[in-house]
C-alpha cells in the first residue's frame, strides 16, 4: 500500500500526497472537507500563517456540519466519522 497523508484541515488520513512539501502545495483537493491545497490555504505565501488558515478552514467546515465534500468519491467504507477524524487535533 502506498503512503497516505493527513489533511491539516479536517484530519482525513487518506490523502495520496502530502498537502505541502516545503513551499510547494500538492494541488490536491481533500475529498472530506474540500480544501484545495495551495489555493484555499495559500496564506499569502507565508508558511507560518498556514496553520492559522487551516484552523479557520476547519472551523468553517465544522460550522457547515462536516459534510463529505466529493460527490464523485464515496466516503471510506469502513465507517467514515468526521468527529473521530478531528480528534487528531486534540493531541
């Protein structure tokens, strides 16, 4: 199995690429929360502001009820649970 990566916005742990590699964004869109890395979280090109942007995007996703974003990709069959997914940020 290939390496999978964590979404810094919603905690989805099955991204195919790291959202960011130093200053390069993957351009991937998280199927869980819909964050487009390098676009939604560019933070004016300032890496130190990116974490705050991720928190802001997370709050907005939670306020919308944590919907699964991608209509073309089914949520994981093993029981996708957005609340459990977010627990990674409590650590």
